[in-house]
């Protein structure tokens, strides 16, 4: 259940970042861009560290 929730949280954060990037300007746009890249990368890194990637 934990890995599933982690994946869903990462997907939700990426979706928020993807929405913020075109919807805002300035620092909010940069934050959205960073969030849309960093959230999935973090989830993949945590899955790899746990040995869950095939």
C-alpha cells in the first residue's frame, strides 16, 4: 500500500506542477516547472532504492 500511495502522491504533485507552469508567471511558474520534473524523478529514485524497478 505504501508504494502505491507514494506513486499517487508523486503523480498528483507532478500534475500540480504541470498546471502551475502555464497558469502562473514568475516564481510560481518556475516552482511548477521544478515540481513537474522533480516529483516523478524522486518517485523513480525511491522505487529504485527499494529495488522495485524491474
